[in-house]
């Protein structure tokens, strides 16, 4: 068995060398029992053959620095700090230019999926600054590192590794060349591989779902994601709220990622919207620390909830809402400033 494995490793290294000359092949990784067990499991599904998987895993380069990043204790920043680094004028200026350059695709996404263009552009801005920062890690390296060397999340990331290998096969891509974030997120919208396979779309009809370099596919994919996560065309995202002294604020804030109450329910619990909202509208209470020791209360509505399906953070969702509002204002102001074609022709 050992001699056969050595021959397989040698063949895999030889077979993969022409597809990834820059990779630092790690035969020891391929020989690991847990990796061989994973390969056995995948071959048994009938979706892969052994030589193609061994050609990939013989060229995996483990990234221990990813484990160090994952082991760092997370620190939650208050809203006023998060907003200062997330909502900025450059993002709005570049987002307006992105909208102008992809206006037809954004308009079609709104027609087909019901998601406003400014929300799609805001998501792509927050995630990757419109494709400028999509990640420099080879996805096979990052997913393998976490999937095999980080027990706390290993099962999930091995599943994402499988999804990644399947999508590479489906799209005719070399899995050794595709890049993304240290945690395996991909392309302009930073989809995980399973999200890609479920919700990415070929929005321009090219025959491929290219969220890495095709902004139209990224636009359609984000819109499709939101449609299937309950986005409602034309609905608001948030509303300011006031909280009565007797309101059970801590209990309500702990439920920030669920729509368990309506506006009417919350009124009875001492939470009142500061803009007109019908009592049957689902809503969730969340808070923002707008300055040190200063708290504002808001109601997140259905579309706010949909944004938290994309990223489970109320700060993220509020930032997307603010950026979207500024983008819409800037974009339509830019249209108003364009010269009238009829007058220009005179």
C-alpha cells in the first residue's frame, strides 16, 4: 500500500506540474491519512476520480498564518468606529462610477430580482471595493488549511472544499489557480463555494458564472441571493426608534437576527418607530453606539434582515443601508448634471 501511494504521489506531482508551476508541492500533505480518507470519500461519490484529486492535493500549500488569524480573539467595534472605516467618500465615488459603467445590468437585476441597484453596488463596495480586493490566497490552500488543520471548523470547511472542487469542475477552471480570501470567500461578492453553487448566476449568458472578473455575473448573483433570502421590492431597510424606560431592551437586542415581532408587538413592549410604519410590519430592534456612551435605537425591517443573511452583523447591514442611500443620491445627481443630448446637438 505504501509503495502504491508513493507511486500515486509521484504521478500526481508530475501531472499537476504543468498546471501550477508556481505551487510548492507538498507530497507529505497528500500522504496524510486524513487527506487520503477524504479522497476516498469523494471518489466513492462518483463525482471525482482519484488521479484528479491527488493532482490537486499534491500541490496544496498549507498556510499556517490562516490558523493564526482564526485564533485571534475577535473584538467587536462600536458603530462609530466601524462606520468611520467602512462608509467613506471614496467608496461612494467609486461606487457611482461602477453604477454608471454597469447601469444596464443593474437595471435588469432590479427588474428580474426586485433588488435596488444601490443595494447591489453597496454590497460589492463593502465586500471588495468593486473587485479591487478579492483576496490573494489560492482557495485550495485556504480551504484545505482550515478543513484539515483547524478542528473547530474542519467539518464545515471540508464541505466548502468539496463545493469548491465541484464548482471548479463545473466551470472548467483549474482549482489550483482560483484565488479568494483567507477564509475561502470568492470574487466580487465574496461568495463561499456553497453559496456560489446555490446562488451564482450566469447573468450575461456567456455560459459561465464568473464572479471573479465579470461584474454582470456578480451583480446578478447578489440580486439572486437577496431575492431567494426574502428581499421585498421597494421596502425600507431600517427605521429610527425610541425606547420607553420599561422596555426589555436587553432581551429584544439579543434577538437581533430574527424577525419574531411585528411593529405592533414592539409598540406594546415599549419600542416605537419614529417614522410611519404599519403594525403588521415585521421588525427587529438593534442599537448603535454613535459616540462613546451614546446609543441610538433602530428597527431593522424585512430587507435589513435579508442583508444580515448575507453577513450576520447589524453593523454591516446598517453600513450597507447608509452606503446605498448615499450612492443613490450621488448617482442620480450625476445624471441630472449630464448635458441634454438635444441641446448639445444644437
